[in-house]
């Protein structure tokens, strides 16, 4: 075992206890942990209490080999679980139905990370202030949780996004009860995320979406929000037509009810995502009816040359929303507007300012009824520092 894969003695002891092993206190005087399990009466797990012991790495390696043999689980899987004993870990497995999941579009890969962040923030905001739609996902507790969450190694066999949330990372009093008492904030967030996904899957499979939306709108503490649904849709790519499996590995440092232990992953089949989008729209019924002005960057230019020798057409922008989120949108531009977009794309530190109606849907969404499209150059930003109302656009 390498230094970065060594499990501390206390964590290895607690991990073994979570699997049903019992500690023999008589061995503590010899600075050893010795554990036994009634299910394996002739086997013991033995390892030093000190990481500085010369044979610590070798001995703990043997412990994982023994456990793997007895439980029928690969040693590496057991090791990963032990290393994350203090964390609630979520694993998002993206797979298609054609057996071609060897690569992912780079833009979609970026959306997976963004979607995981938004899921955690939406769940954290629901734990603090339950409602069908969160105007902003910028509550302090939600942002602190993202800072504490770690991005783990991907796993072989398919594309697996792995994020670990230290279960005792934040000491926060929350609003959502969840029918359990004394749960730490992070566990409330991950339970809210898991149970919200289960609600969605049940409603889709039982064809009770209308009843679900009605219940969420009148519930004093709804588990689901439009933000949660929007985050889930980021795990689907139309060109791949992929499905999604979500696994929950609970920290052994905090007990979890048997009903929340999963024997198989939560599966979102490819045709579920359209229904999730319908729920998102219903939970934010006013979306798409108000024009607004946005600031953003130019991500891609897809225009075509016209007979006048000028390019016009579709451009993909990354717009910053008031909620603090970034959303990718498609917009159709005239030749003059397209020229400004091209200039912004080629100028370091440049932005565009656009006024229009942001339509609901999966990213990239559509921005329609454009009434203004301007260019913000770095010099305009410098000028705004001394002028509270600068004429920033060109």
C-alpha cells in the first residue's frame, strides 16, 4: 500500500466494526487491534495501533485481502470505502445503451461536474429553506458544503463522477426535519438528495407527475425544487442518449436507517430526463415570461457566411444568472451582433451584454426576442470602477 492509500488505525477499526467485527480489548495492552466476527468464528483481523509500526502497511494490506476474500468484494473497493469512512460519497455513473461509452463530449463532461455541484447546493438550500424554487443557490451553508466536498478518482468500466462530502464538516442548524433527530447537516443534505431522487423516479414510473407537482407546491417542506431538477438534466446528453446510475455510500461514522441503504443504484433511464424537465418547468411556472439583461462570455461561434460576405447565425454564450449560476444558451444573431460576438470571443477579458427572454429547457437553452446585444471590453470594465453608471457596451 502507498502512503496515499493508507487507512489510519482508528478508521480501519471503525470500518471493520461497521461490517460487524467486534474489538477484543485484551490486545490493546500490546498496541494491537484484534477484531472478531460471529459470522466468521475462526478468523481474526489483526493490525498495529500505530501507523509508525514497521509492518503497518503490510499488515493492513493483509486485512483488506482477508475481508475481500470473506465478503466476496474486490480489495480495492473495500479500500476505497475505508478511505471514505468519514464521508457520504455519491457516485454518478453515465452510460449509454449502445456500449460506446469510451469517450464523452468535453462540454458534457464539464456539465457533469456543474450538475453535481448544483444538486448538492439545491439539496443544502432545501435543508435550510424548503421551497419549490430557490431564487438563489448562494446560501452560506450551501457554498461551504461545496468547499468541503472533494472530487474523487474516476472508476474503471464506465464514466463515474465521484464526490465525497465529509459528514461532520459543518455544524449547522437546519430547518428540514426529515423525521430524524440529531442528524448532522451534511447527512441531511445527502439524505434529501437521495430521497428527492426516489420521489422523482417513483412519480415517473407510476405516471403520477401531476400529483407530485401539486404535492410539492402545497407542501410546507418540499424535498424537491426546480433547481434540483435542472441539475439532474445536466447529466443527460442528447447525442449520447445516456442513462444515469446514482450510488450512495454512507459514512460509517453516522448511522443510517435501513430504508436508506440501497441494494442497487437509483437509475434514471434516458427517457426519464424529459419528464424531469417537465417537473422543473412546473415548479418554476413563471420562468421564460420575463425579459432580462445578462452578462456573459462567448463560448462558440456557429454562424454561416451570407451573400453580403458577413457571418450571422447561432452563437453559444455562457451567461451569469442572478442566482450566481452560469447557464449555456443558444442565440441567433444578426451580422452586426455576430461581429461583436466574434470580437468578444477573440479578446481576452471581454464580455457581452444581451437582453432577451431565456427559455426553459436543458442546456444549452434558447435565448429569444433579442432587443440588445453589446460588447464589454476590458477598458470599459476599468472605466466602470470610477463611474457607477458607465456606458459599458459598444
